[in-house]
C-alpha cells in the first residue's frame, strides 16, 4: 500500500503525503509551488480561471485534458502530469497560442487569460484543423469579462499551427508513463489525524474498503462534491476516490445498450454517443463545460441526485440500469426505482455505483431532450425534459416522459404519458397534455426561475415537442 | 511611423499569457503577514443589541478583532457625502455590512472566529424596493431637475402621448479578480497599501482618515487590477481600510482577498432604475415633449449615487432632440449594499429609458423604430442643444446612421424579420438599431484634472507615472504610445509604472472613460517641458557641429528616434545621445505635467426655475449598433445572430485596444440586458452570488456575425485626436434588448409590448405567455367581427 501521492507538475516529480494531499489542486499549485499563474475566482468550476491540463496514462501515452483545478483535490491528481500556464512556453519562448493571444488583444485585465491559454493549448494540441466553432467549444468553460471574446476567437484563428510543439514533445512521456504504470497496481491510503483518503487500485479493494468504512464518501470526478467542500465547509472524514481503478472508465456497447464505467468522464461519453445517440450527444454538449465534462462522470451525476441534473431525465426514459457493487457482489437497480426522495436512494451503505447501462433507442423510436437554462452553455438547468416516443402515422403509439427541475426528484409523468398514448398529433392534444403535465409536478421558485416560469416551461416543452414532430425535425432511430 | 495610431500589444499581454503578471494575491507573503477578513451583517436592517467577541478572541491564531471603536478617525466616510458608516455601530444598514474586522494567522482561525462572534439583533423593517422607498419617502439627497420649456402645456397639445413606467435591473461587475488589498506597516505611523483599486488617491485619503494620520503618511500603490468596471472606484476602499487597520494595529503586514461569493454579496452594483414618463409626439413619431422622473435604488448610502443620477439625467436625451423636457431624478435609500459606479455610470440607465421610448412610439404608431429614431436625431446647427444647455458641436450621428443602415442591410433584414414572424410558430426574430451619445468628462468639474511624471534615464529609456490605473483597458499602453510619440521614439523605450500616490498626488479615479484623455494630456505636458530643455540644448549642440547655422530651437525636430535641425537634417543625434548630452550639461530629464480640462461647468441650480444646467462634457463619443436576435417561443432562449457596430471614437491611440473596448463593452452591455439577473430572497439575501447562478455572457453567446467599425474622424479637442471609448459601447448592448422588444410586437397585438430589462429567458417566456393567452381570449370576439 502506497502512502503518498506521486505526480508531476510541469515535468517535475512530486511525492506528497499527509495533510497536503487533501488540499485542492489549485491551492497546492499556488501556495505549495508558488505557481501563481493559475488563478482562483469562483472556486466552483464555473469560470475556468484555474484551468490546468491533467495528463493521465492512456494506452502507454499521457492524455491531457483541461480541468478546473479549484474543484479537484490533490489526491485526484495522483499519477498525473499537471501542466500549468507556467509550463506551456516552448524553449523559453511564447508558444503560438500565447503569441496569437498577445498579438490579437486576446487579453485585457489578464486574470482569466491563463485559463484560456491552457484550454486553448489543449485544443491546438489535439486539433488538426481548428475552426471558430472548435475554438469556442474549447473555451466554453472560461469566462472573460473584458474582451467580449471576439479578440479571443480571432487569436484562435490566427494561431501559427506550424509552430506548435506537441505536448508529448514538450514533456516526453516515457519516464512518467513508466512510473504511473508501476504505481497504479497498488492502492493508496493516506491518513491524517482527522481525515482519510483511499485510492483503490481495483474494485475488490474498493468494495472491501467500503464494507469497512460505510461512512466513506465516493469521489469519481468531484465536480459537485468539491464545490460543497469549498463553499459549505463540507469536510468528509473518509473519502474513497476512484481515479486509479484501471478499466473503471471504460465505455462499451453491446447490441442493445451502452455500458458506462463509474469513472468514465462525460467527455468520454460525449465522444462515444456522438453517432450512436446524437440527441444525447447534443445534451452533453451543453452540460457544464469541457473542464467539467473532463472530470465529471455519469455515475456522479446520478449519485449527486440533483433534481436539476442534466443526464437523469434521459436515463429515466431509456430505463437505464445502475450496477451497484459491494463486497457481497453486484446488484442492479432500475434508475426509475433508484431515487427515494430528495437525495435519497435505493443504495446500501456498503454499495457504490460501478457502472450504468443505458439501453439504446430501438428501431423507430425517437428521443428528444430539452434543457432550459438562463444561459445556454455553462449553466445549470431550470427545467429539463426527456421524451422517448414512437409514432404510427399521425398517432403516438407510445411515449415516455421525464421532467427535471419540477420537484424534489426527477419525475416521470405517468398521467401525461397515458393520455398521449394512441392520440393524434395535434396541437390541441398537446395543449391538453400540457394541462395534465402541470398537474403532475410541484415546482418551486428559486434563483434559476420562479414556480410560474417552471410551470409555463413544463407546458411549453410539450408544445415545442409537438411542433418539432410536426415539422419533422426529430429523427427516428434507424437500427 | 508615429507611436500613436499603431496596433501594438497591451503592455502586460506577455505576462498575462504566461501567468507571470502579478496580481495582489500572487504576491508572496512576508514574514508575519496576517490574513484579514470580516464578520458582516446577515440581515438587511436591524438594531444591534449586543456584540460579544469574548469567545472569538480566544480562538488560537486570532490576532486582531476590530470594531468601530478601534477606528482612529470618525466612522463616517464616502466619496461624495460622508454618510457611510464603515463598521456597524448600533444599526445594520445592509446585508454584508462589515461589523468586525478579523486579523488572524490563517484561514482556519478566521472561520473559527467568525463562528464564535455573538451578536444580538432586533430586526427592523428593511426597505428592499424602490416602490417601498417611495412610499416611505426614503431618499438620499435632494431630487434634481433639468428643465426646458413648458412640458405640461406641450403634452396637452401633442397629437399622441404615452405614459408608462420602465424598469431596468442592476448588474454585478463580475471583475474576475475580487476586491483585494495588502497593507505593510512602515516607520513612524506610515503605511504602504497595495490595492486593487481604480482610485488610489481615494484609498489613500480614506485610510489616512480612519487611521487618524495625515494623508502624507499613506502610500497607495496599484500595479493592476483583474478587472474593475467601476466596482473598484469607491468600493475598493473598504478592503484597503480593513487591511490597513489590522496592519496599523498589529504592526504586521495584512492581506485581504474577498472570495467571489462575499464580494458579490457585500459590494454594490449597477443601480436599478424605475422611471416613470410621459412622452408627447406627432404622427411621425417626432417627440414634442418628455416628462420623466427617474428613481434609482441607491442602496444604504450615497456612495456615488448622486453622480450616477446626474449622468443618467444628462443621458435621457441620448442621441435625440427633446425640444421640451422636464426630467427629475430621485435616489431611493434602501437596505441594499450601496450601489456604485459601473461602466456607463447611469448613462446606460438614462439611455435605456429613451431607447425604450423610441420602441414604444414606433409600436404605438405601427412604425419602423428606426424611422422614429431618425426623425428625432439631434440636428447639425439646429436642434442641437441638450436639455441642460450644452451645444453638441460635433454631431456625427447622421453619418453613422446612414452608413450603418446600409452596411448592416437593415431594411432588407427587417422585412425578413417581419416575414419570419408572420410565418414561424416556433421562433420569433427581432431587429433594432439603437444609438449612443455619451458625454465625456466627469460631470463633477473639479475631477477633470490629472498630473503625470515623466522621467528619462541616461540611456534614453523612459518611465511614466500617472494617476491612471490599469485594469485591462489598456490605458498604460495608450499613455506609453502617447509619450513615445512626443519624442517620436519606439514605444518599447517607454514603460508606464505602477500607479502610486507617491508619484502622483490628488488624482481622480480611473473612470468616466477619461483616463487616457486626462492622464495622457498631462503626460504630453510633462514631455513638452522636457522637450523644451532638450530642444534648446540640441539647437546649440547641433549648430556647433555645422559651421553655417545659428542655434534655432524652432528648427529642431524629433523624428524616428533622431534629433536634428531641419535645416541640416543629415547632422543628427540619436535620442539616446541627446539624453546623454543633456545629462552632462545639467538639463532636466524629468518633469511633471499638470492638466485641467478647459471650458467645463455644471450647476444644479443655474437653469430655469433653479434647475440644473451647464457644459459638463468636453465632447461626445457617438455610435450606433444594429442587432438581430432569434427567440425560441417555448424556452425563451435568445440567440444574438448578428451585430453591426459603427462608432465615432476619433483617431484611437491604439486601434487594437480601442476595438477591444468596443467588443468588450458591447458584450457586457448585452449581458446586462439579457442573462444577468440579480435574484434576491425576500429578506434581501442575494441568491445569485457566484457564476453558478449569475450568468455573464459566455463565448458561445457572442454573435455569429460581429462587425465592429468606426468612422475616420479626428477629435479636435482631445489629446492626439482621440475620443474616449471605455463606456459608450456598453450602451449599444441595448440594441439587443430593443430587438427583443421589437420581436414581441408581433405577438402583443395592438398593445405596446412590455419588457423588463434584462430580457431574460424567464421574462420572455412570461411575456409571451401573457400575450398568447390574451390572443386566445380575444379569439371569439375576433370571430364575431
């Protein structure tokens, strides 16, 4: 059992033990290493100023992704190579992204700039043919208050691609990969007076630990729980973080379903479903930001149990199955049966989510997902809705509906579903359905919208669905 | 090539992109440095019955717990009126108001101390709306008035009159770097404070006041801010005072860095306004008279509210001639944090009111709003006097309107929008052109002064120090280019130094868009003084090298890094050589320039019937924008499809930097009018206190097509022919709001559509639902006719 973290920052090796392991990555960088280029603004992953690249071992190489270092605990960075803004120069000179940001006035006050540079550098490391939309997508997780973004987009379009030295050349992976591969076979346990963190190397170790520490909270990506730690002084005594379990981040597809491992990130999922379930892909595109999706997981989105989580309505209408693991073995629960109240589930203290199985839409089935938020990107939803349905001529043969943001949990709308089954596709029918839908929900007023707004949206989304069906904008599954 | 007019990078850009630029919290702590935070009011209005710090004082690591009793000067301060209490005594006036300053060894001790402070309160009624403040006549200062002609009579004789109320909400600055300061105690009761402030002189003066020392005992230094936007004009003083008090009392360095949530909860915002108006107009939409009463929510103390109100009142005309007008302005005293400066400083709120009126007149008459705006534009040579009596001498609005209407393809696109709205069941489109005419200069005359220090070193390199502070807007780069151009040397030979009250005294805030105007002008004066000595010297030196000419200072030229006598241009010195000679010959290589804007005046009571009048502005920056939006009828999702901006900003010192101000201000304005919603609980708690819940524009919200241009026109009255550009384009964000309002016309029937500002998705959905239900109710009646 290892009792220290092993990581690299800008090519330099660090071994960390004791209480230091429990601080946010950003704090370690700024105060531990004096690397103050990484900026702290919101401490909740909503501005991107703290973006750094986290490189993890993948197929013998180091795969880099931008993440928000303020909502990433240092132990999550075990067996990683962190590149901060200080580590992006090429041979002591500005790299082409930095050069373009300077020349095109992509920076004004400069406080957000390191985050933008980090996120853009990853994009230009990855992308062979950059375009304006790609540039925007790469920095959706970064807020700038000065430039109006236009100069940043321009900078992106003016990057000298030929001058880019790949990250794999800037930081040759051979030595780090060897260390990561070797260290990963062993679980890590770090204990201080009042805190414990366990990084299991495999599921068996994880199950054993959970059976012995039923109070252990589990971190997959940490994008929710770290916010609570930062903002509400949440200080769990025992944490089990899954980042080192080999294979747990796999996503596979069988004939009729997709299986998503507990640590598969939403980014991985986004790429995986792009052609398989385009509608889900579009929803994931407006889920948080790249930095959030690079850390956050589907399992985490389920376990956080927020009624305004983006993915569950889709999982509800697809009737996804949650695989729970414990030292006693595995158990399956349908997501439709999983939630027992606000943040309460059918999950025992010794169990954890190890994977999620999402049935694929059957031939002829249509899926439509809506997310309504104040801002389209990098926002949390006010209302969500998922519809899975099948048409027969001008009739609705079957329909499943899940609404989010309208009660303490995600809701199916059984009355509305029953009413719509077998009905003609007419506006009046959908208007009647809307009246039924509002009778099935109990939204509240909060910062994201008033009760009245949410009720109106609950109705409107059915009208929207009607017009989209009418106008032939929703494609049926072909396979 | 002159250094002015060149597109060179921001002087800190390289540091920004590498993370090497230092902001306050990046400064390594010194030995013994303390962390500072404060225990603040969690209720909007209450009597303090008791405050018990006994337990808090016992917390290990707590070094200082300071209350109003520890202040060494009076508890009252304020940038205009000394009405603000910095540390609560017996009455809490707003949620977030500081009560106890805590200095401690670490964060943990601070949190423990906060938890251990016991306070007993007796709740009092909190005034949390303009409406309630009006009912209780809770106001700050007198109601001000600007008046021309007989409004009552003119309205009576007008063909049409609209009477309405228009509400625009506040806005959070959302500078990325939160409020911050570090104070270092010095010998003999002196103190050095590094502050993230737009106004080092005010920070200096306020600290001196609270420490009970003369102003010369305090040095305030500002290297840069991670954004300001007005939020660090008056309100950066609070953290600076807190750090200074701790440093002064403990003789240890003290650092305060607000976290984002506390920053948003405790500091003031853009003023919400609720304006009532009556506007008379003829059949063409030409305004005959405007009566308006502006009510702003000033928050608990005046702060800058009275100046903000002055600017709002001076901008209700915006680009339009109001022949007869009567505008009053009242500041409501509420129990919110004191609202403060925010880019535009009341201007946007005044302009929003009249731009809304333009849309309403057009809706009333069934006209194209652009036609209504055109008939109301200020004239050239006639109809060109503002309600407060200033003559507009450089009206370029007609040229801007004509060019923009064509370049944006307005007419064609508007008819496409109208057609789209007739056909689409799922979406609405809107298009609007709105204008800006923004007065440049501080409304308050005495603030229009600046000084600059220019030092040339013996290798010819130059340091410039002014009162301008750098918050990303590029003022340092502008000044660097202005100084380089004075000697016609390369800009990289000039460095603009951190702003320090030690170098420049009694400076004005970097505000009112005029930092380059004022400080650049002062720098030019300093350069001219140095040049005078250098010219005299060069004349003699060069003449001594050539047999047949006499020394002639007027023949000396500084060009391309050289100095020569124009009569013998081949005999030349490099600038560096001349500087060396000057030093050897004991000629001054450092000067201070002082500038005061000429010809300004403003009076609150010199106008008719004791109303306000004057000539508060040196000139006006002008412009217009056309925005097109698409709205999802069901979700209220708003997409800004295309924006065309055309402005008159004179000849910019640095076109790249000017352009960045245009795009940045526009998008910030767009945020104000769309997604940026400040949500409060009933007790005044701010619910949207971080980016998770307060949504400024994201890169994906930027318009697909974004054309940004300016007309090529030199401004004869300002330094290097430029015009100020920081605030005016923010007001053009209103074109997006106007486009939404226009879109709603297609569903509101005969009614003038109502729309609160911001036009959030919620506001849009609820307005659409309202109009659709009205249409549904009307249907049977329609069927009868």
